């Protein structure tokens, strides 16, 4: 679970394994090992990954299914639009069969 979440979050943040490794002060091979499930990050790196990606450690570890979104800097109208989009996605409004 953590392997998939690290990879997904890294890609969502438009980071390469090398750039994430550099931010953490580790090797690219370490990040690769985490993403392949060969090893798991230490507590220190779980905390750092959570901060980099803006998610809780529980989410990163797969202990909770929901994720938070930082809406700071957005207007109330923009936040409302995001909420509407999320509601639509939850209702299946953008299924792949429509494409």
C-alpha cells in the first residue's frame, strides 16, 4: 500500500525519483526500493514524505482512505467548484465509459 501511494503522490507532484530523493537527502535507489515494495521508509522519512506531499502519515501508510486538499489561496467560489467536482466524481459523473 505505501509503495503505491508514494509513487502516486510523487507523480501527482510532478517529481522524479531523483528529485524526491534529493529533497529527502537520500539516493534515487532508496526511493525506487520504496516504490517497488522492496523496503519501506523509516519513520523520519514517512514524516518528511507526508510534509512534502501534504498528506497525513496515516494516509501514506494506508490507515485512512481520505486525503486532504490544501485550498489556501483559493476563493470561496473556487473552493465551491472543487467541492462540486469531488461530489460529481464520487457519484461516478466522469466514468471512463463516457470517453
